[in-house]
């Protein structure tokens, strides 16, 4: 039974997350009658999406192995290939998070995929980024990895190209500091997406790869918001003023590099913020709802759920 068909028959917006788990579990039961249990390796397993993907797959009853350099079930370091084989033992599906804050990682990921294929992995869900299908692979490693996956015969793939994560406002570089969110995005808007929704889409593809083989999804939120809009929503929730500072881009990049962002990644930050500032940020689409059966989480709901992070 196809997951999407189940959703079409039974989606209810009340108790939606329970319904989502129920439909996935039903699909897994059906699959478990004919196939051995699935073991999923979740790279970046302690990160914003990987931790949530792991939690959702565990709830669904899959065997999950989180991987990272620290704090995961298995030690995995992109720069230490001796850690790759043990992480892949008895694994047949992988949630792939490429090396973060880097620009040249396509060859490293390709070698890992060779190993994964030889070890018996048959499906990979890759977290890329919004709009990456529009850029040349020689300039952007995410696109090179996408094309590598698409060309593989023994591994099916699902590619996720999410918008900017809402969790950037609570866990990383968009966190307000003294009531100010500093980022050069001007008046441009972005359809910020909750990492919970990205993880829900990823979990659906990993729990039931068949219907999602070859699929490309671009998870977004339901609204395109400026950073100033997002600041207003956070301010309402926490009851304190929060403002957007649209700092000069070079000054912001220099500051980010001084704070520890690798210099090569500074140019990625330039491209990402220019895209939004020029009015070419992501816009809402239907991908989260079409895969999970429920609408994407709103920024206001994210902010209410996350208020403690800004206490
Ligand atoms: N943030 C956004 O708005 C956004 C939007 C679209 C796409 N993306 C894409 O999403 C991906 C990041 O996913 P995420 O936000 O879920 O991750 P994340 O929160 O940045 O966490 C990174 C994860 O990778 C692990 N890691 C870091 N360096 C590693 C290394 N050298 N070897 C092995 N593991 C390593 C980390 O754990 P350890 O440090 O312990 O190893 C952690 O588990 C990136 O590819 C990014 O381009 C992000």
C-alpha cells in the first residue's frame, strides 16, 4: 500500500502527528510481512535534522544508528575513513548529511557512497538545499552529490532541498543576541521550514523508500517571511522586543569568519544571503503536506514551541 494513498484516505488535521505516525506504522507493518527489518544509518545524527529523523524513525519501529563525531550511537568522522565501514555494518538505508560548513566535499561523499553500496545500502535520503538543482555541479558540491546519487544503479535515492530552517533562529546563526538578529537579508523573504517537517519528510522516505525512489522534495514553511517578520513573531511570543539588523554583507561575513566560520564558507554565506535579499528566496510549496499528509508547521507555532530557547 502506498504511503501517499493511505494519507489521502485518512488525513485528519486533528491529532495530525499521531495520524502521521499511524499511517507510517501501517505501511511498515505491510512491508515487514515480506522484508527483513530495516537498519537505518543517520549521519549528522546529533544535528538539527538528523536527531529529529532518528527520533521519528525510532518511533516508527525501525532500527536506527545515529552517527557523528561526538554523542551519537557510533563515531563517524568524514575526515577519518576508518570510521565509515563500521558505521555501515548491516545498514540498508542512510540519511545522508554531507560535511557541514564546507564547500568541497563531493569526492569524499562519493567514496562513502561507493562503500555504502558495497556494504548493502539500497536507499539514501540526502539533505541538500533549496534551489540547488539550478546551480552547476562544478561550483556547488551539494549538486555534485545529487547527480552522483541520481547516477547510481544499485541505490535508490530521495533528495530533500529544504528552505532555511526555522531552527536557525533558535539553535544557530539567527539567534537573537541582546534582542537583535543580525543578517544581511534586507527586505527579502524566505519560506522558513521547521526541521520537524524536514525530518517528517525524510522519515517517510526512509521508512518506505519504494514510493519515494527518485523523488525530489523541497520542504518549505507555509509562509514566506522577512527576518523582520520573524523577529516580530518571536518578540510577540517572548514578550520582549526583537529587531532585525540588516548589517552590511562584507562586515557580517568578516564577523562570521572571525567567530569561527571557515573562510571558504564565507562565500556560501554571501550567496545564501544575497539570494534572499534580492527577492529570490524560497516560496511556499505543497511538498511537506503531499508527503506527510499534514500542512507545514507555521513560524508562530514553531516560536511558541521553542520559546524557552530565547528565555
Ligand atoms: N540550516 C539551514 O537553514 C539549511 C537549509 C538548507 C539546507 N541545509 C543543509 O543541511 C545540512 C545540515 O544539516 P543539519 O542542520 O541537520 O546539521 P547540523 O545541525 O549542522 O549538524 C551537523 C551534524 O553533523 C555532524 N558533523 C559535523 N561535522 C562532522 C564531520 N566532520 N564528520 C561527521 N559528522 C560531522 C555533527 O555532529 P559532530 O559535530 O559531533 O560530528 C552534527 O550531528 C547541510 O548540508 C546544509 O547545507 C541547511
